[in-house]
C-alpha cells in the first residue's frame, strides 16, 4: 500500500479524467441515500453493558480541535503538491508554486503578524485547540521551515529541469555565453542602473526603510571611496517598476530567461566604481499588513482607510528571507535592523521573491503547457431572448461559475441601467477588479438619473485602494455610496433592481456566493441566483434599509443573515438533524465551505455524529474539526478539493427527514463570518435547481482525482490512496457546459 501522506506523495502516471457527464448515480442519489453501512452511534457502554451517552463536556477537549494556523499551512502544502503533479500542464504547475508562495506571504502578513502582536501585548489566551500564542508561533515556525524548504526543492529539482526540457531555461551567471553576458551588461546599464540607488551605511546614512516584500541586496564593499570612507556595507533596493524576469532576445537563445536578482548580483560592481565587491546577497522582509482603523472614533472611514494604507508598506517586520549563503554577520545585522529574532529568519536556495516566477506564464506562449481553454456555458433559457426581466418572470436562473458564464450577471445590471422602467438599483460590492463592466453600468445608471445605491466594503483586504477609487468614481457619477455598518464588513453579495410594471413595482434580484468580479468568476467556483421571488426581494429590501439607514433587526422571511440569524439557524438545523436521526428519519448534513473554524458549530457537528447523522464536509482550506475520532466524529468525513479552479462556493445541505433544504451563501463557518460580517445565505427551493446543486455536491464527494481527505491525525491524504482517479468534479462540470473541452480532455 503506497504511503499517500501529503508530504510523501508518490507522483506517478496520468490519472484517468472524468467523462463529460456527472457520475451516473448522481441524478438518482438523494441528499440522504440508503447506506450500505448505517451511521455508527457514538454512545458508549457503561459497566453494566447498557448504552450511556457521552458527556458533552468532553466536546471541549483541545484534542478535538485542529489549530487554525497549522491547518492553513497544510492547505498550502496541498497547493504545493499541485506543482509536483505531472497530470497538470507544466506552466500551470509553476503557477501553483507561485500561489503557494503568495499564500505564505499573506499568512505571515496577517496571521503571524497578529500572533506576534498578541505575544507582545502579553496575551495568554488559548484557542479551542489549547495552544498558547507562543506555542502556536513555535509550531508555525517548524512547519513553515519544512514548507519553504520543499518549495525551493520543487523549484530546483522538479520544475526547473522540466522547464529546461521544454526549452524554457533560466540562466545562472555561470552559464552565460560571452554574447549573452554582453547583452545583459548593456541591459543593466540601460534599464536597471538608472533606477537603482546604492545606499552605503554609515552614521550619516542610516539603514534605509525597506518596503514590504520588496527585493533588496546587501552588498559587502571593500576599499576607500573619494571621501575616505570605508563602511563595508551597502544596500541596493530594486524598484517594483523593474521586471523580475528578463527574457533574452530570440537570437541569443530562444526562451531563455534571467532573474533580475541574478543580473544585479553580476553587475552590481558598476554601482561602486573603484571599490571591490566581496559579496551580494538578496533579502526580503515581510511586514504586518493588517489595517487598523478605530472605527468608533473616525468621522470619515474612507479617509481613515486611506491614511492606514500608506503605513501598510512599512508595518512591523515579521519575517526575513535571505539568500542561503548570506554570512552570519550580515544575517545578524539585518535581523537587528528589523527587530527580528533567529526564529524569524528563512534562508532560501533561490530567488527570495519566488512568487514573481508566475510571470513566466504570460511570457511563454506554449498552449500545450497550459490548461485547455474553455468557453463557459449559458443556460438555455438565457439564450432564447434578450429580455432578462421576462426570462426571470418565467422562473429562477441558477448560475454555476466558472462552468457557466458570468455574462448574464453583467447583462442583468446593464439592462437595468438602460431600461427606462427601472427606477432603482441597489448593490453590494466587495471586490470588482479594474475595468469592471458592472461598475460602468452603475455609473451609466446614476448619470441617467436612476436611484443607484452601492454599499462598498472599503476594508476588503488588499483591495482597499481599488475600492476607494471605485467609491470616488461612483459618487462623482451621482450614486449614493455608503460603507456599510461600522464594525462589520459587508461581505454579502446582493443586487436588487426595482422596476415599474403594469402590476406595480417588482424587485429583480441577484444573490451570489462570490464577488462581482468578472476575472475571478473564471477562476473561482461560485453560485449565483437570479430571481423575482417576492419574499426574497422583500428580505433584500429590508437588508438594504438596514445597511443604509437605521432600523431594528429585520424579521427576514427566507434569507439567513449574519450577524443576526445565520449562526442560530445553522445550530438549529444541525439540532433538527439530530432529532430526525434519533427518530429514525432520514438525516444527513452536507456542507461545502472554504473554512470551518467556529467552535460551537464544530461541537454541534460532533453531537450530530454521535446521534448517527452522516456529516460530509467539503472544506477547501482551513478545517479545525477533527473527523474520524472514535466516540465523537466517526460519522464525519472531511475532504478538500484543490484543482484548476479555486473552490469558493458555500453550500449548506440538510436532509431534514426527507424535506430537504439547500442554501447557498457568502459565509464560511468561521467566527468572523458569523459574528463580525454582514453575510447572507439564500435557499434554493426550485426542485430542478436544487437537484442540480445536489448533483454537483455528489460529484465533489465522488472526486478521487483532485480530492484530499482529512485524517484524525490532522494529515491529508489523496482520495483513492494515490491511485489514478476516475472522477474529477471540476473536469466533469466543465464537460457539462463545454463539449469542445470535454472532447479534448476526456
């Protein structure tokens, strides 16, 4: 039996891909199918041999919870495993390596930075897993060191040789021909040297400010300059305007590339005329990038966020990356300058800014080394006419991105903007991207005199600056722009269009699990519902009144909303499944999430497992629940899908004794989503649409190609034991809507 634990995954020949249709059993499989083996009861036997329920106090045991930070690092390991997978096109594997590095950057910028702040403040609190702040930082260090070492091992021993075999070569200075060296020397003098500013260090010139995640060089210099100075050390900072990968002309080697760092190291002596260079060492510092705005004390949230953005570039240092051969005295000097300790140092065998390697994807035009392009499908009902409002009056439309296109959502808002019968458009925006057609339509609508109200979340992490620009543009067009509720991020995805018709005013709505962002709609999996259902329209109206005005907590008819009803409703629905199981009625929970960390829901799921409820969780990233623990969670399974598309949709399914309920939502089962954000879960009630969602979940649960299963130990293993798989949910879903892709990939 092969060892399929994640860090020792044997990568073998190509696995069979899924066909162009759903698994044959999906259409016949209810949410709670007849099981060959009944769910196991978690009651235990007392001394007399009778069944006795286990004490719920035990469910607070730290052993039942996986640490959130360590779970994230395991997710990033699964991303890195994609870079090794020979079934994936080579340039896509390079991207997965870059994504794993980018993920780790953000982890240090936000999560590690937050823990360091707690440690500095003397915090002693522990989470459900029982680890103190210092214990978490120590465990993170140990796991992150292994992860970083493996990233560079994959780069140097796996990807670079495979790229070279494809004629894509990264040249080190030792391999340059005389002609290549001359061209690169000229390139340095022409393109690089004019924007570099060498900074010698002495009492008159202290250590410079170093931008977050920027590329820098520590230069050891010998000799005496024109002023008689000999400081011995200088710093050179590489501006972000410079490309990190330089492609040589075709006549000098075809697809040959050189890292900017390699060029600077080779020719840095040109910056120090008459001096001797004894060493040149790359380094990069990662800083705390979490914005802090005391929202209760600011008069203008937009201006406050703008002020914080400037400080993000120079927040407290949390990590130092250096070249592996950097001398100890320079390492100690740099650590001292950044206020870091040896535990914050990561020595790497390659470029310190490894995520910039992803630039190669757009620089190399080799279709066979990339995923096969696909054309998203369009539902049949939306192809037959151009009047979306008439289509929606005939019934709801459920879109599953990226397998189905995002264009109907954009068209919905465009049509609303140009329709003279539309009086008002209200929308939430979290992330939109540049050159957004949706934003253009909102601007057009506002300029045409329609009542346009937009709730923009200024604190969408790393999109704050873009959202400030967006808010300014919409305000200038005449839209009402608001920033939600102080202290709560607006993460719900909602659009409401108010239209005057013969029968009176009608509300047309869109509710989504993902952002109104056309680019990520081709990269992330999400659901979106277009509907004119009256109760849902009334609920959305109440939510917008709450977000823009001052109202009491609304009594919603069908939607579940954080921070008010969602958590309580989930707890009640889990409890209801427990009651069904005890009464012998069908009981099952299926949830697809990005993350599961909220402890009270985890304990509720443990209680459900004990009662015999089958719980199947599809959790892409962080999962603090520990499945398969005897007497607690043996009826719970957890799987993670990591593939071509980022799994982003959130779906909650409850069998409910045969009266099945399906919800799609913007919220994960995390503290922040349930208590500190405005979120919405919406029901999928149409029988045909509900069946589609259930069939999709069945595919994800059957996936044995891109799925990983969580073991009680906290480790993830390949579904199917590492053997070639037969079902890929993402490939099968693509095949449903794009026959051309199905023919080329089957």
